[in-house]
C-alpha cells in the first residue's frame, strides 16, 4: 500500500507535466477583439502561383516545429473577398494573433485553374475563393465543413472572420 502511494505521488505529477507541456494543449493566444476596426482590401495578397507547393511544405515544416496549425488561404488577387480577407488578417489587432496562432501560407490559384492539386491533397476541391483550410501539422483538415465559409468575407464583420478562424483552430487543440 505504501509503495502504491509512493508510485502515485511520483507518477501523477510526471504525467500531468507531460500532458500540460504538449503543444496540442499549450495555451492558445486569446482571440482578439476587433472592435470597430475597418479592414481595407489588400491589393495583391497572393504571390505568383509558381512555387506554391514549396511554400506550403515550408509552412508545414514550421508547424511541426512550433506545434501551430497551418492556415492555407487559397485565392486570387482578382477576388474581392480574398482581398478583404487579407485586409482583416492585416488589421493591427489581428495580425499578431494570426502570427502567434498559425503558420500562414497564401496559395494563388489563378482563376481557379492552378495549384488546385494542393487542396486536393487534403480532400478539398476548390469551387470558389477564398477557400481557407486550417490543417494540423500532421495534415488533418480541421474545417472540412467550412472551407468555403469565408467566400463572403467582404460582407462579414472583421470579428466574425476572426471568430470563425479561432473556432476552427480550437478543433485541433
């Protein structure tokens, strides 16, 4: 009986220490309160379509090291909702939260005719943009039910966009 108590006293704290130190249970940054901040569309948030797969691979390498999920934003510079989403993510109250919460990568899909294979690797067919995926460092898509939810980003409040991203992110923690 004495040995059992001794083992319990030694093992339980060690187990708790291990659980609390895992990246999946690490404290998430608090969701920002955007208030009345008005986002402005970003003129060209997506770089050239060439090299997108390498950029996604780099984001996943960073995610494996940091324990953060990957935010993959598929879109095009011609798309007003894509440009507004980029404006929300660039707000001074939002940008630091995004940087602390995600390994972010933008993927230029042209006029929905290039880099579509990247989304297909995660079981998603791009039908409209922006298509945003939140993916764990191991490749599990956390928001397959909402990948198109930001397709009306220019009509959404900045807070609604942030809350949606935060909700998806918590699915993986």
